[in-house]
């Protein structure tokens, strides 16, 4: 059980941890000071949302989704289309379209995005629907493990190619940009970054809360069981394909929401952000932070990106080495990630202290359990 | 008619490239189940070999350099694969998804290493004089370089087939891959067989590298350009099935050529990827497969 | 439980929309003035952009050695755009709002420029963009020191027409620059009797060129107008050469192959093919001789200069001249002062357009030689006035629409 959330033995511990995290998160902009840093962190919080979703699919469900860029991108494009329309008077074409296409009126595909709520709904629901269809197709045929990984990777590639190939509708490789006003505010006015940070923070807290509920629910246990032994779950009368599809849909919805929040933060949505390479990196955040613990996923997204920004400007050539080395070391030698390592140190420390005090506290959390893989 | 012929020709030459980059994977992925994302960087390493030869020891014989490059690139990439297997992957058997991500990390480091060694600029391999020229056949221009690549593929295939079915080492490899426990109790050194398999699969990437250096750019991104398609070919073909991989490469190559001709290059590529996903709905085990329960990976 | 937390979080979420961000333009502390240098130092574009960063830093070093600007030394803050437009957007926001730089030099791809444009406009920053581009843009906060289409593509078309190369095939990478350029080329062709035989695009980085080459050859053009970028060029020219097409059979005119790229494509694949730029390493004049010498002394004898490298170098000097004329680092004052400036640069006498933020440039057609350098075979005689919306060309009527139209009109209006 301890594999789910650190200290789930006592639900109050998890709640207090969550509250402390929420408080810390909302106080963070005050500590950061510079608006550039606040903007930076807002972006990382969006990545953390994707990571939490991925962790549900991969850490708990054993599905290595290497194409989350597709869902992140769908969310980002949905909101990006809305923001593009916000820059121009009602009913007129977004600026790239009036420049690069011969459309005279808004294409049907774009019309729903005039409404904020429609855009937000599309951002979350469309990824879930697509993930649902894809999941049913793939899991019903018992395609899993590395095959699933490579197929999802292919979906991210298709997404990027379709965006690039339809310049007149999507602005192609350059992507949607020019969001100078976002939801009525000047994006570059003082305070807007802080506002965006708070939206992202609330988004992350929602995603985390949902994910914690999910993994602790009966369904969550079924998901973990499916990860560890799909056949036994099947023999017990459940349909593993359905279980996995739902997990994949949850991950997709969270990525979509993250994308919708990220679009105004980035100020640009372009195909390169959602191609298969960024998608693999998303998985690597979760791996580094520690799959199978939701806090680990958050930690991984924040830490890896923090290192990236710190190192890549001062020593761009060393960054690829460092990044590669980080993935290799963590995955080959500490599969529990940073969270797993912290937890086993903590357990070791606690038992050492307990030993010295002469008490017998054998009920401490065990060191990292080997994570099963459904290959 | 002429366009159909020329599309077929383009499809076949495209298939030859897919086949060449996928062939090594039938060993490492197909036989051993290891998804080696650094396979692309072994191709890259192979592609740099003729460049290095042409600009150093064999600068006087640039045509010969390309021929010498084949065995040398096989060794270079093979040894890289061997090191990777012995140092990292050996610890990770049974964790295919972790292996995928670890080798992705390795591929990032190899790309940066190539950038440090050769600079970020693309390098050029001078086409040997014996490969310059073309034949016109029924209105289709067959270039000597592409035909040469085709020849390399055929020779490599023959070599692989002979090894797998005629040589003791190849039979040992198949034995270990099909039933590791049984092979082990029969006294086969499974760990050494693993190493050999990985060496061969990676070495084939080196050969592919030399071939693609004749037709495309040689740079730090050379491997990334081919890696995903290579995996798809192997999956569609059916794991470790030589016949299946040939068919899959031909299928995807011609599909790409025809869709591209009808629409655009970008959509042609998207169509191939979408086709693969749909195809696996109907044959989840690939074109050529054993009859098994579930998907044995 | 979760719902309560979320509400709590929302309640605490909206209190300080009015935190002052401080003065955003040109913070000058003591003896130094900070400037941003934002190029891709990693990723696919680093091939080209590292050299531009180098030339920008070279200019800064020279200026500092000569006493700086308005008595202050320039302190460059170098950032990596990672070849990703979203990183460009984020880094330039950081440079302007957090580091409070007086100016940013940077960008290469039109995607990176489009990503930075709303940021510099919204945060009132100043950007110098050093690469030829597709035109149809005039931002009040950007100076374009590379060519716009009427200084590169239109002269190249004039040259083709003059040489009787009228049967044209268009090949390009699948993004905005080639698509916009080809739209303009088609309009030109219609009015000038060129025949466009076909138009095809490859995804950036795609090396599967056989289909396109087959289509090109089937159409039997005299000339291919090539707007391919990056790796696709390598495969394209190799395939063209392998099929026996030397420039005497099919000529090509490329607008994205400079000295830097020739080595990677292979000199023997490019020998005799044409390119269109505004500067080559071989361009004459004492100023250029000095620039090439200084560049090689700083970064190695094997490093070549090229058009965007030179434009990056010029950008720093243009900014310095504008600051000195304005007597201030303030973005508005510097922008106003830049119009009409004249400088002696490696490409010759350079004039900043009084209103549209572009520079006058001499168009030069070059031929790739056996050393991998480019020899000029034709030039426009005098600097061509920049015309980003192509308003002086009757055939181009209606090309500049929407935002581009509004921007060009605003610039023209400022001229009075």
C-alpha cells in the first residue's frame, strides 16, 4: 500500500501534506520576486500537471504513454485558438489566417473556439475521447508494453505532422502566437504572470487532488492490480482493457487541462512543443521524480526543468550530457526516482533513530518496492 | 503508368532504407525485446565513419574509403552496442520500458558527444566516382547510389539469413531467444549469446549508417531521423521475423511514395504512421507471426 | 476535502494584479548597460545560430574596447533559445522584464521571431532580428537587419528573368517562410511571364526527397527556386546530383544556403548553383576584410562569415549609433533615432529606413565555387529600399492583408 502515496496509512498525513503544499505553492510568487521567474514557474506547474496524469497511467497503470504531447497539445491548441480569436474583433479571422490563407470567413472548425467555455471543454474532453477510442482499440487487442509505447509515440508524430501540413488552418510550423491580451488582461502587464501562476497552481492542486482520490479508490487498486498482473485481473472477472482505458483517459484529460493553462503562459502554441521528443521528456520527468508516487511526479517535473533552465543558458553543451546522465542513472540504478530514494533514506534514518532509542518500530514504510512492469 | 512505375521505384528504394535501419532492430528488439533508442545514434556513428576515412587516412582514395567503411562501421557500432549491453542493459533485462528510457538518455549523450567531436555542422561524404551516374529504364531514373544501397541491403540480408539458419552461433542465438531457461539448462552461455546478439544488431546499424551517408545528411540528428520508422517497420513485420520485416518495409515504403505523390510529403508521412496503428488492429502480432495466446514480449 | 481546498486556493488567488514590474526598458547600472543575446545554442538551429551569437559578441567586444556606448560598457547576457519558439518567447520575456536589458539581439527562424514579437511589443522591449525573412511585418519594437523579400527574392526573380530562366519549379520547407515566399513568387510570375511548373514542400528535417525530385524532373524546369531549410537541402542536392542534374541542365536558386551550410551539403553537389543574399565573405571593401579577419582571429581560421552573421554584427553597431544619436537607452528614443541612420558596414553603406525598421540592402546573386565560398555574379548596383509589404510592386497588390497591412500602413503613416 505504501507505494501509493507516502504515508497513506494515515489519511490525515496526506491531507496535511497536501495543505502544506497548497500553501507553499500560493506563497511562492512572493518569494520569487522577479516576474520572469514567476512566469517560469507557472510553466513548470503546467508540466507538473502532465506529469501527475502520466504517473496515473504509467506509475499506477503500467502504461508507458510516450505520446502525451498529443493530449497536452490538443488542450493547448484549443485554448490557443480561443486566444487567437480574442485578439481580433468578433467574427473576423485570426491574424495568421488573414495573412496565409484565402478564407473569407471563419472556418467551421474554428467557430466553437469563440467561446471560452467551449474551448475549455474541448481542451479537456477531446483528449479524453481520443484516448478512450485509442485505448479501446489498442488494449482490446492486447497491445501493451513497448508496443503501446511506440504506438503512442507515433500518435504524437501524426499530430505534429497534421498541424504542420495544414498551414492555412493551424498556422503550421510557426504555430499560434500573438496573444497580447489574455482573457481581457494585457499579458505583459505587471501582475499578469502572478495571476497566471495562480491559475496554474490551482490547476495543479485540482489535478493532484483528483489523482489522489483516483489512486486511493477501488478503481485505483484495480489499476495497480492490472499493472502487476493483467491476467489475474481478467480471471477475477474484470476487463483489463477497460481498466487501462480509463486510466489512459484520466492521464489524457489532465494533459489537456495542463495544455489549456499552458497556452496563455507560453504565449505561443506550435507543433514542435508537442512532438514525440518533448513527449518522451515528459515521461523522463516522472521517472526522475519517482513513478508510482504522485508527489514524485510533481517533484520530477519541477526539478528537471529547473536544472534545464539553470544549466542550459550558462552551459548549453553540458545540458544534453547532464540530462542523458540523469535519465540513465535514475532509471538504471534508482528506479524509484528521487521520491523513492528519499523515502528509503527516510525509512533508514527513522529505523536507525528508532533503534538507538531502543523502541521497536518495525511498521515503518519499507524501502522502495520493485515496481512491476507489464511488459 | 510512368508515374506508377516511378512511385514503385521510389517505394522500393525507401523500403531499402527502412529495411536497412530496421534490420539491426530485428536482433536487439525482435530477438531480445530491448527497445534501444540509441540505435539511431549507432546509425549516426556509422555515417560518420566514411566521412572520417575520407578526410584522414584514405583522403587519397575516397572511393575506396566508402567500401572500407562498411566493415569498420560494423565494428564501431557493434562495439558501442556491446559496451551499452554490458555496462547498462544487462542489469535491466525484464524491464523493457525502463530500458527504453535509459537508452533514450544514452542517445542524448551520444548526440552531444558527436557535436563535440564533429561540431554541429553537417558533414559530407563525397560520392565515389563508381557510384556516379544513372540508368533510365521505362522513363524511371535509377541512380547508382540508390541501386548500390539496394545491393547493400540484399547482401546484408543474405548474411543475416546465413548466420541465423546455417551457423551454429546463429542457432544458439535463436535457441536462447525462444526459450532462455531451456537454453540455459542445455548448457548454452546465455549471457554471452545476449552480448553477441546485441553486438550484431548494433553492428548492422553501423552498416545502415554508411549507406544513408551516401544519400542524406551526416550530422548529430542523423539517427533521430530514422529511429521511429525503423521501430514501426519491425513491429509491423512481426518481431524478429526477417520475412515480415521485408514485407513491412516494402508495404510502408510504397504506401509512403503513393500517398506523398497524391497529397504532400508531410501528409504522406502522417498516413504511414496512421496506417501502422490501424494495421495492428487487424494483425497485432505483425504480418508474420506465430500463433500464440496474448502478446508474448 | 479537495473541493474545499480548491475554493480556498481560488480565494487567495487574485489579490495582487497590480504589482509594479518596474521600469522595463534599459536599466543602466553604474558603468554598464545590459543587452540580451538570444540565439539557439542547442538543438537543430544551433548549427546556424551559434555563429550569429559569436558575431554579436564580437561587435560588443569591439565596442567595449573602443570605450563603450555613451561611456558605458556593454554587458551581454547570453541566453539559449534551444531551437524552440516557446523558449524564445520565455527567454525574451525574462531578458526584458527580469534582467531589464536595453535591447535584445537574436532569433533566426521566422517561428522564433513570431514567438518573440508579441513579447517585445507587449513589454515594450527592443529586438534586432538579423536574418532574411518572408516580409509582411513591421513591428514598432523590432528592427529587421536581414533582407525582406524585395531585397532578396524579388531581385533573384529579376535575375532569373534576365537570364531567360523562365520555367520555374518551387521547392520549399513546409512552414511560413517558404509558403509566403512562394505566394509572392507566383504573383510575380503571373505579371512577368515566368511559368511556375509546380510547387512542393518537405517537412523541416525530412530527408525523404525522392518523391519531390521525381516530380521536379518530370516537369523539366530550367530552374528550381529553392526555399528548403536545413537537412532537407543535403538530401535534395545529393539526389539531384545523383540523377545527373548539374547546373547547366537544371539551375537552382537557393535563399537559405550560405557559406556555413555549403560544407554540410557537399561542395561537389553545389558547385555552380546560385544563391541570393546581400553579403558574402568574398564581398569586397576594406571594412569587410577587417571584419572577416577579426572574426577568424576570434573564432578560428576555418570559420567563415555569412550574411546573417554579418547582419548580427551590424545590428549591434546600428543600435550603438541609435543610442548615441538619442543620447539615451530608452526604447522609444532609440527607435526614433534609428530611422535614417547611415553606417559603413562590411556589406557596404547601410541606411536604416526612416520609418519601416528595415535597412537598405544591396541584393547580390552568388555562385558557389570549388572552395565552398560564394562568388558574386550579379548585384543590384545600389542598395534596394526595403518594402516589407511590397507596396511599390503592382503585381503584389493584395498580398499584404490583415495584420501585415495594418502594420505597414501604420509605418507609412508615421512617415507623414
